[in-house]
C-alpha cells in the first residue's frame, strides 16, 4: 500500500506536487479565513466581548454612547481580522520556504495538513450554523488534507534540498 501511494505521488512529480500543495493550501486558507469571518460576525463575538469587557469593568453598557460601543466593536473586529492576517502571513512564510525545498518548512506543512484535517472534523461537530456550504466544505477538506498530508509525507526526501545533494 505504501509503495503504491508513493508511486502515485512520484508520478505526479515531486516539484509539481509541492506547487500543487502550496496552491491548494493557499486556497483553503483563504476559504477558511472567509468562513471564520462569517462565523465571527454570525455569532456576534465582537459585541459579546465588548459587553463582557464593560461588565467586568463595573460599568453598564447604557453608560456608553452607541457610537462608543460601535467603535469598540469595530476595534475588536479589526483586531480579529489582523489576527487572521498574521495567521495567513505565517502560513505563506512557511509555504514560500517549502517551495524553496527547506525541510523545516516541509515539517510545518506536514503538521498543518494533519491538524487542518482534525480541525475540519471539529468544525463539523461544532455546527457553527453557517449553512450547508460550510458543512460540505469541511466534509470535503478532511480527505483532501489527509491526501496532502500523505503526499508531503511520502515525498519528504524527494522534495528537499538534502535529496538533491545526495543525488549528486
């Protein structure tokens, strides 16, 4: 079974596999961020955080003007969006070095694909009320992330600089 899988991924071509993996992960990252933004807005997380912060400070929400509450909510939203941006930038950093055949970046991609499959399962169980599209997307990404994981794992030697040095 392992030999069949490896020959499948080798037939794809190690370099094309790396490019395919990176493009696929970039696309799924963008879709994940879009759905996380929808989830954030659907659940009204910013409003809840602002209300909790005000209550914990010993104030009443009525003590603040609606414009102040709106600004605080926008600040929390923007902080969340910045957090998503940082996650994307971090991932793209590792993807870039995976394209450059760095073993340490390959380890990150390997771990990311595996944990993304696990998170997809948890998002199905969570039922975030984001509709059938979210459920179908997560159901489809589980085998897809596992496929990427297996491909990166099977081609670990063929897609790093260490393998090229040994071949010389």
